[in-house]
C-alpha cells in the first residue's frame, strides 16, 4: 500500500512539474493539464483505499484480541473440566446393594408429616389485654362509696394505693408487667427442633437399637420378623399398660373399700353414742307413791 501511494504521489508531482514548465515557457499544453487531473483522481482513490485499509486493519486487530480472549476462556474451561473430572473420579462412589428395598411416596409423605412438627416452632400469639374492672365502690345517689375489705382491715382514704412498681423499687429485677412489655416473647413455649426422649423410645429408632442390642444387623434383618417384633413389642407395652391400669384400679377399689368401712365405723360409733345419751327412764311405780306421800303431807 505504501509503494502504491508513493507511485501516485510521484505521478502527481511529475504532471504538476511538466505543466508548470510548459506554462513558464509560454507553451501550455492542455494534455498536460488532463494528465495532472488524472493523477490527482488516482491519488484520491489511493487515499480512500488507504482509509479502508486502516479500518480493516483495526477490525482485524480487534478480532485478534477477541480470538485470544476466547482462546484463553476455552483453555480455562478445559482446565476446569479436567480438574472437575479428576475430583469426580477421585470421589468415592456409593455402591447400592442389589437388594435395596424401594421406598414408596406414601412412606415419604408419612415421614414428612411426622417430622413437620419439629421443623417449625409452634404458633405464638400475644396475650389479649384483660379489661379493667369498672370500679370497686358502690354508687349511691351520685356518690361512690368505697367498699370495706372482707377481712375487717381499715382502709385509709388519704393514703394513695401502692402500685406494683412502687413496691418493687427496692429490687434489682423489673416488675413482671414491664418485663412482659419489653420482651413479649419471653413467655412463649420453648421450641426444640427434635423429638423428645419418650417419642424416640416409641419410634423406629428404638426398634433398631433393640436389634443392635440383640446382636442383629438392621440392614440384613428380615422386615417380616421386624414387623413381628414390633407387634410383639406393642403387645407387651399394651399388656404392661393394662396391668398397670388394673393395679391402679385395684388400689383405687381397696382405698374406696377402706373409706366405706371407715365411714360405716364412724356412723356406727355415732349412732351408739346417741343411743346411750337418749336412754329412757324405767318406771317402777315407787316414784308415784313418793309423790302421793308428798301431797298428803
């Protein structure tokens, strides 16, 4: 491109010099002027081609930079894939046995339903404000008469009532009303995100622990036998509860029998004492003769 432009500039210079020389010798030639115009047009086309060449060169440089960036990104992606593949191959895979028991969706839903109460705390509702009493006095003829205390204590009207805040000013702790107002969630029931020990003892974990204590492997244990043992465990629990209820019922019956006997004994003692006090007098006839003798005297 540089050589082409140099040739075009040289042609323009020669045509211009020839035209100037012809004019200086007072022998102008129109052909020389046409040669200068043609050389100038050729130079203009060369300059336009130079601008196009520079734009194409800038575009090529931009594409080269983009290509190098994409090559670096591809290399980084390939390196990441290679390292990820190496990590995946080095990760120990879990081999599931061929005798795996499939789990139905009903069991999954049942399990989710059972653990749902341990995933969120119970609903907490703030206590509703209690309405204040209308008054402790009795209104008569437009005046309020204070009621006297039932225990006979004398109430002095000049002394202001003692509020809980005044009574607790000498203590370091806040009054319950203010503490409740500052922390309304303090009285909320505690939330523990796991079942209680009694619940675990009644669940499947207890059955698995029983199998382990008996030397059985829970993974290779027969489900039918497990169901039989579970039924046997439930039956024993029911029998134990039934025996406990029967024992409590027998103790309750014995206590009621003792109470009835004690009540009958007390009734018998009370009736015997009343008969002794109300014993009638025996009429012998001598008292009447004594009264008659007194009248004669």
